[in-house]
C-alpha cells in the first residue's frame, strides 16, 4: 500500500530531484507541502502528481525536426 504522505527523502527517490532542490521548491512555495511540527516537511502524493503534471512539457512533432 502506498503512503499518502511522503517525506523529502521519499520525494527525492521518486522524482530523482536532490533534497536541496525539493527544499528550494518548498521555500519558494512552488510545491504544496505540510510542516506539521514546524520542522518535518511532508507532501501528499496527489499534490506531487499535480505538481509534476502542472510542470509537464509537451513533446514536439519529431517529423519536423529535420
């Protein structure tokens, strides 16, 4: 069963982002997160999926690359 909440370490493993990048995203409020005790940072899995989808870059038509 997948966890509903992810830690910074979990998110780094899933996305292959560095922990430093993840902390920068949280400090710039680019990704929704929770700080239940003011220190530990948690992410809801659905918020992570929404963040990744929101920042998706569409592929171009490869027929016209030449």
